[in-house]
């Protein structure tokens, strides 16, 4: 499927810093509940992320992640996910986060 550049511009992809990472035992697949600070314009958002194979909760807190911040909230079990944290599957299907290699201000938009 081909999309236009304008379609792509409608997806709001921003960088944020993980404030908290908690276990999500109710999830069907192992996941964490993340609280992410996307800066003053976007604010704090929550995300469910199936990233338990490559990351511990402790190493996630304080790290930057990239997320789509303009999707409608999604109910995942008893949790409402407000942003889609972006990652790619490795050779085993486990998710590896997309992240900046150098710190950037929270809320910076991908372009």
C-alpha cells in the first residue's frame, strides 16, 4: 500500500523520556506499563510495551523512546494505552526499541 507524504505527516511521532516502568501481569504477552514524558506541549502519556526480553524496568527509567502520540487511546486489558511506543522485531520476534542515539529534548517531532 502506498501513502502520500501528507498521510505520513499526519502521524505525530515524538521523543519522550520514560518516567516509570511497571510490570503488566494482566497482559496476554509479557509487557511493561510505561509512563512517558513527551514534553510541555504533549505532556505525560502511558503506553503498554512488549519489550521485556531486551529491557529491564530499571534500565528503561530515564531513557528516551519514540512514540506515536496522536493515536486514539487503546484499551489493553485493564489498562488504557495512550501512545504507541515504537520498536522493531529482532530475529526471534522480540521487540527492540527505536530510540535516539544522542539525547534530544522531550517532545521533539520526527521529520
